[in-house]
C-alpha cells in the first residue's frame, strides 16, 4: 500500500529473501500498512547469489537505493548470511571509487513478522535519498 511519494521519483529496490524479508513485506501488505510507492520488491532465495557488480549495474541503470532484507543468521543456506555480508562490504569501496554515497546500499535483517522494521527501513532509505538526491547525479560527476 502506498501513500506519500517523494517529490522526485527516487527508486528503491528491495531484495527480500523468501525466508525473511519477503515474508515481512507480505505481513506489511496484510496489515494494509502504507509506505512509499517508489519501492520495487524482488523476492530472492539468498542475496549471496548476487555479485557486487550486480549492485553497481543496478545503480547505473537508475535505481537510487537498494535494501537487502534478509533473514540474517536464520538463513536456510549454509554460509549465505556471511557471504552476503562479505559481498556488501566489498561493494562499498567500489561505490566510493565511482563517487556514490554508500548509504544507498543497506543490508538489514528482517524477520517474517517484522512489519515495523520493514516500514522503518523504507522510510529511512527515502529520507537518505531525499538528502543525497538521485544516483545519476553522483554517476555523472564521477564520469567527468
């Protein structure tokens, strides 16, 4: 459900694990809770499947913020949580090299019934994006 939308259409991609974040998003939907319409939720098995280049390409294609909502150490895939954290930590320096604010990428643990944390993360990302602006501004400056 959606209510207020940021003044400029800043896009947020949420990679939500089936074992945590996606179920949390579903719980938010069942509550008919309102959150910004600029979110795109992609259900995934395990975010460790996505290499760091995926995040860089996603920003380059115009997604302004990415939230990885996973089940943390409850991940059903052995080593999945740890590998996901490694990938994200390796992505931050690459973002800095390209002039991107690292706050655009967040890794958060969201459980199956975590409605308030889900809503809080979406709101926080929107607040950050309103402060730092669209990713295309950072990318155009770094290419000059």
